[in-house]
C-alpha cells in the first residue's frame, strides 16, 4: 500500500533533480529561520506552506505529459498576455509600479505566469515550424517574445522583464538562431545602450551607478549593496555560525529574508556555505541541461533547456547583485528566498522538466 | 538552420546539443565568476569586511561622570546633582520642528518659556545635537509621552543628571553656574586637549567656582561598548570602563553668614566681601542684586536672559570683584599709615581745620565734608571724624608716587588673585600711569583728591577687604580664596589646598597700633560709625567712606535729598572684629547708599553679630533712615 503510494508519487519525479531541489529548499528554510530573527517560526511555517503548494504543483505538472503541456502553451501565453494588457489598463499601483491585477477574489501578478508561458509558447512555436526554420520564423518568435517583455518593461518591472526576455532568448538561441545574427544583434544592442540609458527610470539608473561606486550614496542607493557585501565578506571561510550573523541579526542587511537572503547565508555559513550552494545550483542546472539534451521532441528540448538556463540566470543575477557585481534588480534567490510566488513558478518549471525527463518513452513510441 | 530546406533530425539534434554545451559552459564560467567573487570577499578581503561589520554593530558610548558637588565650610550643599527625565529633540530627525512641538503640547505641557529656550538652543547648536524641549518631567508625563511615542520620531526621553543650586540667588556670584557647552567652550576644550574627556558632556562650568574649578568638578569620562542594531538602538553592553566622578569642593563660604549679609542689604545694590584675616578665606561674597543660577542650567530662555542682561541693576555683574569704585574715606587709615611710614606726620601733630584746604596757587578751596570743619585734628582724630582737610594736606606732602608706592603692597591697583575669574584690578594712580594713559602731566591738584580716595583712585570691594584684613592680622598681605579643600570622589579623602603664604609688609607695629586704635574709636560715640559699635559685646574697628557718583565742582554744596536716587553717593564701610582678636574683616559698598556710617555700617553689624555671636537681627531698621554724622 505504502510502496504503491510511493510509486504514484515518485513515478514522474526525476530522482537526482529532486534530491538537489529538496536539499536546496531545506537549506533555504534554515536560512529563512535565521533571517527572520531566529526565535520565531512564523516565516518558516509560512514558507513551508508555500513549499507544500509549490511541490504539489510540481507533482501535478510532472504528471502532465509534454504533449499536453504543449497544448497548454498557447492558452497560457494568450491568457497571460490578456492579463498583462489588463494590468496596463486597470492594474493596481503599488510602490510606484503597476504590476498587480485585482480579480475580485485575489490579486495576481500576471508577469509571473509569463515566466513559464513564454518559454512554453516559443518552444511550441519552434516545434510547429520545425520543418525548415527561416529568418522570418525567428522574427515572428522575436515578436512573440517582445510583446510580453514590452508590457512588463512598461509596468515598470525591469528585473522580471529581463528574466522573461532571457527565458525567451534561450529558446530562440537553442532553436539555432545563427551566430551571425546573435553577434550583430549584440553589437546593435551595445550601440543602442546610450538610447536605452535615456529610457531608464531615475531609480534604475541610480542602481546601475551604485554598482560602480556604492560609496557615492552610502545611506541611500548604496546602502543595500554595502551592507550585503560587508555581511558576506565578514563571514569569512567558515561563517559566523547559524543565527550568529551580526549584520543579519542586527538588521543591517535589508530585505534579509527575501532578495538579500544570500547575505545572511554568506555571513553565517561563510565561503563553505556559498560554495555548497553554488554546487547545488550547478547540479540542478546540469541535470536540467542533461534532461534537455536527452529529450525527444523539439518542444521538450527547447523547453527543458530554457527552463534550466532561466533557473541559472535567476541564481546568477541574484548572487551577482547581492555580492555587488551586478546592479540591484528585484530578483529573489531561487529556492532560498522567502516568498511563495517565485517558489511556485520555479517549481512549476521543474515540474515541466520532470515531465519531460520521465515521459521520454511515451513520446518516442 | 536558417534557410535549411529539409529536416535533418540528427543534424538538428547536434546543433541543439552544441548550443546546449555552449550555454552550459557559459553558465559554468558565470558560476566560476561568482566563486571567485566569494573567495575575494570572504577570504582575501575578510579582515576588511570583518572590521566594517564590527564598526557597524559596536558603538562606544561615553559614560559621563557625576559632577563634583560644592559644600560650604560647614558642609551645607551649595551645588548638587539630581537625576531627572528630559524630553529631547534631535532637529535633524524631525521635519517641521515647530509643528512637532505643537503636537507635543497636546500630550504634555510645553510652556512658552520652554519653547523660547529651545529656539535659543537650536540657534546655538548643530542640527544633529539632541536638545531638551522639556526638563524635569514627572513620572506621569513620562508615561503619557511613552504611550504617544510613535507620533514623535526624533524625540527621546532621557534620564540625565542636573545641577541644582538649592540656595538660588544666595552666593550666586561666588558659586557661578554651569551651562550648555557652546562653540567657544568647545574651542577651549579642544585647545586644552580635553576633547575626549568631554565626549558626552553637555554642560560646563561657566562662572564663579563652577567655572574656575571645572577641572576638579568634571571628573573622568568612562566609556561603554554597546552592541547596536541598524536603527542605532542598544541591544546589549559588551564592556564598560567606569567614569570617575568629579571631586567635591569644600569652599570657604559660610552660606548662613552669606544669607544674613545678603538680607542685610535689603533693597540696596552693592557688594560685600568678608574674609578671615588670618587665612584669606572668603566667608561671604555678596554682589547685589544676584541672579538664580538654576536658570542657566538647562539653557536660559531669551526673556529671562534679556531681563538679567538689560536690567539697569546689572545683576550679572559681580560687583565684589568687578565693581571699581572710588574708595573714598575708607582709605584714610592706610593714608595715615603712609604718613607715619614716610615720617610725614607724627601722631601728635595737629591741624586746626577751618573746613577747607587751599592748594598754594589755586584759588578754589578743597572743602571738608563738614562745613566749618572739625577744629583741632591730629592723626587719631582725623580717622575718627574722617577729616578731609587733614588728608588734603597730607596727600600734598606725600605726593602721588609715594602714595602709590605704599598702597601697592596692600593690594590696591592690582588683582588680588582670588581663585575665580573675572576680577578687575582697580586703579592706583601715579604720575607714570597718567603719562602713559593720557600723555598728561600729573597736577598737584590731582593728588589732593587721591588723598581722600577720590579722583583717579578706584578699588574693588575685594581689594578693600584684603587691605583691611592686612590691618586686622598685623600687617600681612592676604590672598583671598573661595575653595579650601578638594574631596576625592573615590577615596572621600580631603586634600586641603595650601594657604598662600602671607608676606609681612613693612609696616611698623607701633604705627599699626595707632591706626587700629583710631579705627576702634570710629565705632564708638563721636566716631562716624557710632551705630556699628553701639551695644556690641565685642570691639569693632572700622572706617566709613563715601564715594561720589556725580562729579561735583569744588566748592559746590552737595544736597543728597535733592539728588536723584541713582545719583546719590555710594556708601562704603571697612571693618574687622573683634578688634582685639580679629576673626572677620570686611568691606561693604552700598550703591547710592548715601553715607557709609548710616547705610553700610548696619550691614557690617549684622554680619559681625551673626559671625561672632550667631545672632540674627530681630528687627531690621530701614537702611540709611537714621542719618548719623556724614562721611
């Protein structure tokens, strides 16, 4: 009976990936406890609840065969797009950004849906056009990508827009967009940088400038980054010990349980801790890329590849920002930061990966 | 790839895998970059960031020492500390300070005086300093504010030590006061290299004993290492070095005697200095009117400040040390000594006083205060009846430079060196002085007024007191002092401050005896201060004096009843008692008091009665009412 239940639960679960995920998530809960001041389990319990929901979603998605996921791609994408337009027209403004949509019974952030919907949609698109991809096909794909990204940039939510752009770009890249075009697009992009700079909001510019010289404004824009690097650096090789980080426990690290949780972790667990975390991320990304490499359809390959690389991007952008080598954008540390939405979209992504990894025979037969 | 016509799954797969490999390698490189960043931060730069983190969390807070207290010679407390709550505002943390104070006024009482004082403090200090808006909050007020605390960011209740002067105005000029450290004080503290010791201290002695003995009273600042959070709140103490309280001062004043002396002035302005002639200890130091030093402690509000500063009575001026008055006839005993010293008069030599004296070659007479004169006057009588005519001739015979030479060792014309600041030197004129000051020749006529303590001669009441103390103690120069001992805060041990050696002056005892005998007769029937000695069980030696306020033309008759109060003469009196074994020597000046005998004399009597007999006046007559013989 128990083994039967275990069989049902684990049939569509990719073992190595699951182990790495569980380890990382557990590490995350430990640090969330410390980051919430230690002594209160509220946040840990809250995050545990988020985790339960996200794992359930992962299991459900993992049990959906890739062909069915493919059929969901267009509705998810179109629905997401409609909601984004809805945000632009009727969205709620919070902290100066129009990102939320009030549906009457709950408030949602439609850009989160697009994190999954965009790679699915593009992978679906390339699967449909797999016989002979022409430049025009790539151009159309670029438009499919540009629509949601453009709407999210306008909210404004540059961080999410960049990540969604990255997930879409990974699909296009993996689909085989010629190097010549990639290079020329890259060069054009660089040439357009001054124009883009002019289009940035003041606070966004300040974030970039802060990265170059955080001491310019140590109590304002530079404060986050200065305090988080102090936290990480002062952790040393072995860290100050769990619950013993002075920067974290005395409130010097801002947003310590969400976007800046790495500062708490780095301070309390030291270089040993950060290396373990990077190793876990490498294992997760590596396993994801393996699943992609062995997937049997174009859709599955592209989706799996894009999900894995997007995960990598999250991890890299957050760690880079908290350690002071990338500008501050609102990106949580995947599987570690407190917060339900990001965890949910992340694990749904891994659900897709697991579905692809465990439905191979069915597809190829 | 682009433009590829036919599908080739294997080729397509290899393209995909190539791309995947490229992406994977890039990801590894990116993670490698992060690893190197972490190694840089956590291994190479670890010390640097560790230091920064410690600096973040550890704050060194100065622990201010308790200020030493001030005790009078009988152990009565003159300046003490008490702990009370203050409500302080850091203006830089408050947007609209005015509005915030208005809002505060709805929670606890804020008097207009508090607002004025705060405004003044704000103008004088930097924006990030914490300044008191209310002091001495009651427990209830503290509780009421605590409940509403969230409405007032930048406001903080602090428990602080306050200075209090329990006797208020009494002896205010001697004790002085402490006030908030201003920019000038900061410069002085820094110049003295004491900046570290004054961290956290916001008050400093400004005047009097509080000012002069700041070094003893302040103590040594301790420090406490505390762990603070990002909001600056102290979480726990890490280590502490205790402050060392300031030393207590034992002063020479007798506060009860001081009170008697101040009350004896009634409504008059003036000064009194009472000394122990043997030691120079100041028993009472009066300057009337005084002020309440408690007003200055928390920063004085502009209304009170203006009232003190602009009053025509000049309550902030320490008349005892800084009032420079013509000493008038009080210098006659010293002039008599000079006459004997330089052999210009014998005790027996007598003049027949016609009521005026003529300077050869000058047609206008110098008049005696008594129309018609005193008849036959020898040295003894010249002091007893205060004969001006006698001294006109004497001064002329001595010459101003001999007078200057004789008076200087007695302390005239120079600061006495009392142990508080602000003393003025007075003026003992000489031909050199006049030449340097005015580039003018000294005229014989100038000397004549100097002979009766007028003209250029100016003395402070303190100088007169030290001079009369010299007569009392048998001719030794006296150095007045207000502090006699320092009590160590830790050991409670008392360190007596040495009495500055008294230099014997070259006055012959027999000369001194003659003058002292004359001064005793001043307070006996027939003398100018008969009332002082009337019915006293001890002998008083004294000398009256009158200092002109309005310059009178020689020969003009002075009618005090017609002169406005402010233009009336100052009354002076110097004395010591008991004359046969002097315990107290004093000098009194009563501004616009009229005659020394009738106005200053009764004050002396009250002081002597209390100092020698412990007797307080039963019924006080109005000063100057009973008009005895003049001068």
